C-alpha cells in the first residue's frame, strides 16, 4: 500500500490523496494528483522533487498554466530535447542551485514531507481494511479527519 498526496503548503492540508500498491511510482500519479488538487484549490505552482522531473510533467504544467518548480535530477543536462520549459529550469538550476531554490521557494516542499510524516504518526502507516477498495476509502477518511484536525488546531 502506498499513498500519494498533494498538499497545500500554506494550510498544511491534504488536497488530494491516491492509494496504489507499492510498485506505482510517484511520477506515475503526478497529473492525477495535480488535477485532484485543482478541483479543490487554485493551483498556481507545483513543487516537486526529482521524481517528478520529466518532460511530460513540465509540458503538462505549462498547458495548465501552473508554474513547474520541480527540482531537476542531479544528472540533468541543459539540453532542450523538445521541452523548452524544462530546459530553462534545468539551466537555471545548474547555474546556481541555491539561487534557484530561493527563487522558486523550494524550501516549502518540506511542508509536504512534514504533512505526510504527521499524517503517518497520527494514523499509522497501514490500513486495517483487507479489500483494496476499502483501504482507499479508509485512507480518504483519514485524510479528511487529518484536515479537520489541522483546521481545528488553528482556532
């Protein structure tokens, strides 16, 4: 069981959650996570680690008019290979990684990791349900409850 989440880094709430088996990579769920987040929030920026660094992710975000603040992989080259938005981001990153990080606000990505960690500490890492469809519902209920608790903690 693996959960993939999109987080509002300001509110520290889960915008959308998907449950898959452990063989599904984060990058495979990227577009559906962004779409799920867009259904409940005005998404203007997508922060992502190197797992999301792909031509497809940049092209998708450009088409949706969402800023792609995705950390390029360490072995990235500055060649376009048909994707100009990614090329510009990689070149800027390779030129000065610290400046790139400050410019895009990459440090806010830690809120995603913090949210996931807090979620797991609160509800555990496993589902008690046996059927996969019930596991999905259980995790969605836990995410709803987590968001409610975060909202109440601000009161």
